[in-house]
């Protein structure tokens, strides 16, 4: 199983970066600054999406996690827990996948995974042959 941000979302961010550059060029000095910062942020998001593919890879033996801060390939025995954190803020639901390795907690959202964290957690539980500690 391999999970990464959807390419459609990455392409949309790239398109947004190009539009922000075009607006920065045709704007006044304050607009250039704001649109320039927006273009840089979107370009950074696109670069991270492409460089960190896949974000999560798992099979019956190992789990590999890639984020800006963490790149680990672990046996299932090193994973203490996989769970979904669900909460609501301002009436909007939020779900994240938490992978606890004992010494680090890696949190991945729906955009990073390209799928619903609940479905990913269930698929990971089915891949693992022994119960979590």
C-alpha cells in the first residue's frame, strides 16, 4: 500500500503558484510582496508533494513514513500504535492519522495521505499480523 497527496491537488497548487506570479508581476509593490509570498508558499507545497512521494508505504513486514521532519522505515514491531484522531473545531470535522513509533508521533492528514485517515488506519490494521502493544 502506498499513499501520497493526490496529483490533482498538487497540480492545482502549481497552477495557483503560476497565477500568483502573474498577479505579482502586474500588481503594485504591496501586491507584489503578498502575491510573491503566496507563490513561494504554493511552490514549496508542490515541491514537498513531489519530493516526499509516497508519504506512507506499508506492507506485511514494514512501514515507511516520509515527512519533512521524519523519514523512517520501520518493522511493524517498532510501531506502538496507529489511530485516528477525530475532533471538530468551529463545526468542521478534522481527522488525522497518528502513527506512534514509541519515540516519535507522526501525524498525517487527509491531504498528505490522499485518502480518508479512517480508511488508511483500517488498511494498516489489516496489514499488521500481530496486535499493537
